[in-house]
C-alpha cells in the first residue's frame, strides 16, 4: 500500500510496545506519526494539530477492560473535532462492540494482535474516505456495485458494510422499498472472502408454498410430474458463496419452519431424495416488512429472526439522506445520458429545489426512474423543474398511516389535502415540529418549507 507519504497519524495507547510497533509500521506510509501514552493529553494535542487519522486504544489501565474507556475518549475526540477519523484498537473484537463504536462515530475497528496488511488497508481506506469527504463524496465501490452518498444518515451504513463484509455473520437488511437493499447485499458479498463464489438472489415474496422447496432445496428426476431431470436448488447453487433472500418477511409460517431447519442443520434434502446435501453459504436477508411487529403477533418466528440477523443494517429512506439527492441525480443523469446517446445535462437550481422538496416515497429507485424519464423527455441540456413530474399518488404518500384521517371534498386540490394533512399532524403533536416531521416522513427543513408555502 502507498499513501504517497502524506498526512499525519496520531496513536494513543498506554502500551509502549504497541506505540513503537505501530510507529515503525506507519512511518513508511505517512509523513508524520505522533504517539501518546496518556489519553488525558489528547485534547491538548488536538488543540495544537489536526490529524488525518487517529488510532485509539479501547482499554486503558482499568480493572474493567470493557472498552468503555475507548468509547469515552472517542466521544471526547469527536466533540473536539466532529470530522476526526478514529480507528479503535481492542483485544475484544466482538461484532456487538464493533457496531457500538461505529454508531458512536468511529471510522473502523481493529483487533489485537493485528495483521499488518489489514491495518495498513484500514488506514488507506480511512485516508481515502477522509479525502472523499473533503470532496463531498462518500462511496462504497466494487467491481459491480456502487453505493453513493455524502449524508450523515448513510455514513453508518457504509461503515457497517466495510466492517461486516469480511465476516461470516448472517445479515438482515431492513428498509423501505427502493432504498437499495439488494445493492447493499451485493456490496457485502463483493467485499467478503466469498467474492469469487456465487451470489444467488431469491425473491421470497414471489414463491408460493408449493414452489418453496423445489426452488430452494432442488429436486430429483421423477419427484413430481414435470421433474424430468435432477435440478439443484438455490442453496446448492450458492454453495461456497452468498445466498440473498429478499422480502423474507413475506413467507408463510410453513416456509419459515422449513427454512429454519435448513439454517440450523446447514444441509438441504432435495424433493424426491432421502439424502441430505451439506451446504456452505453466507446468508443475507432483507425485508421492508415490520418484522419485529410480525414476531410480536406470532406471524414471524422469533427463532428464525435470531438465525438470520447476527448483524442488522437499517437503510435510511432518501428523505433522510440530506444532501444526497443532487449527487444521485448527477450520477444517474450521466448513466442515462450515455445510454440514450445524449450529452450529460446540467441541473437548474430551481430543479434541485423541487427535487429536495419531494418526499420520495419510492426512495432511490423512484429517483432513478425520474431521472431516466427526464433525460429522455428534456428539451435542452439543462434539466428544468417541468422535466420532473410526480403523480398525485406519489405526492400523497407524504401522509403516514398514523396521520388522523379527514374527509376530503370531491375535487379538492391536492395542495389543499396536503395543507390540511400537515395542519392536523402538527395539531396532533401539539406543535412539536420534530415529531410532526418524523410522522410525515419529512425533514424539519422540508416541513418548514411547506409551512411557509401554505402559510400555516
């Protein structure tokens, strides 16, 4: 790895051997390496100098050795410099603590004793990410997958993917339709040690009970009328690689029971056979259903949830990804302009304002389709507001299911319906704008714009 001998790194650890070893390793990679044994000197150091990356031990001299010391100093660093890139070092490398530190704002997490190549790769990625932040971008890019965004809401997702991908943990991806669940599943596979093996995707919502076993477990010739030859199921097809079960929240109790048995035993029995076939897969599942509510109502097995979600990733809806719309529009515009043999258009400021005000019920997928339509229909080389049109159904989804209903008069304009809906939600939440915005599925800024628009 080469970082061009630029940048500065701070290492904070109370073990002299660790400081020496890291300094020797990193001094060939960056311009400056500063070491510090006493974390009490951290804030003073940060007042004098900004560092491109900070390696921070999680377990300073304490009888507890819980990692909480590191979490405390991580918070202190981020209060001092919210853009600091902190890589935590610990001997306690469980996923739960790793995810906790990422939620607190750490960039990454390495475990003692570390592998030099892995540590240098982590530093390289951290410096790249910091440079990307300065340029207004934060991405995960692999050979076939790109996840693009700069919003804070997306940062936790990107960090989780980087950390979780190289493990064998089963992952449950939650999120609304169109948020990119399959994209995340592919990124997890392509950044894993199984990347050169198959990635098999199954739409569970499209499987009936009668097709479930034959599709997932396979069958032998003669197992049923149309079984003219042996056919392996999706589990066998994914052997050695990753199996992605999309819309898993839609399967019936009978399917859930059969799936649980296979996941427990790590073997499938094809229809028409009595011989189990062992399978080695990494499982990634996804759903837009409220799976924990279903479990509380005994509509989804709790023991199956435990099997499929060693780690959970919740994707933010587009309306919460502040600042990402312009980035995504330009990205999709470039793709579809090239596809349709047109010059890449510019984006008028009024167009961006219109796109930012839309609630995007269909999330990134809806935005992608909207850009494709605009590229095809636009008259000039600048995308104008009129090049983007949204159906009344899309506009009306601003109202969440919990919003108090009211009887709209026949022929009432959509703007009046939206105005009355907003007014009632604010009234329901006793004037609390934050709660009202959350219930409406809007940002506070977007809600304030509507309040000014409708003079509420």
